[in-house]
C-alpha cells in the first residue's frame, strides 16, 4: 500500500514507523523538519518538508500514486482542507482525517470524508472504563 501522511507529530511518526515496518511505501509530510526526529531510527520511508495544502508539495510526496492519504496535524481546518484536496483533486481512493471538534467530525462524515475524533474516542473510552 502506498500511504501519504500529513503531520509528523507523535501519532504521525508512530503510524509512519509502523506502516514502514510492514513494508508499505510511506511518505510523511510536515512543515517543520525537526518533526522528523520523532520517526523511529530504522524508518526507510520518505520524509518531506512541505505544506499538505500545497498541490506541488503533495505531488512531490507522491499523492498521485497514493492509495491512502491521512491528515493528522493538530489543526482541524488544515486536515479538512488537505483531505478534500486529496479526495477531490487527486482522486486518492481513501482519505482519513483527524478532527478534534466533535461537531465538525459529524458534519464531514456526512459529506463523505472518513474522519475520526480523538475527543469522542477518548471520552467514550473513559466512560466505558467507569463501569456504569
């Protein structure tokens, strides 16, 4: 599988490393080169400095051959925009978007963007662990 990840924070770096060890073709894109220091030592994929809202940066990252595009920066707006670009301009078969705001999460799911909300996931997990 050919995966392009936008955002090399803790989650992005961990995901990139994990997919890389399973022999997927992984490219991770971030606006700050320092973020790549989070990647595991044996990472064999590609790490590119660039903005995932910039079509040229996405092309350099291989978006035109991507099977999956994942936007997991800290910014909901950036993630939403980037996944729409990947889906509607580059026709990436599967796009996944992290959205912290639960209201936006529901809205964009109804529009056909595959989203997940750590806010909802964690709140549900905590509620289940209360055992009530």
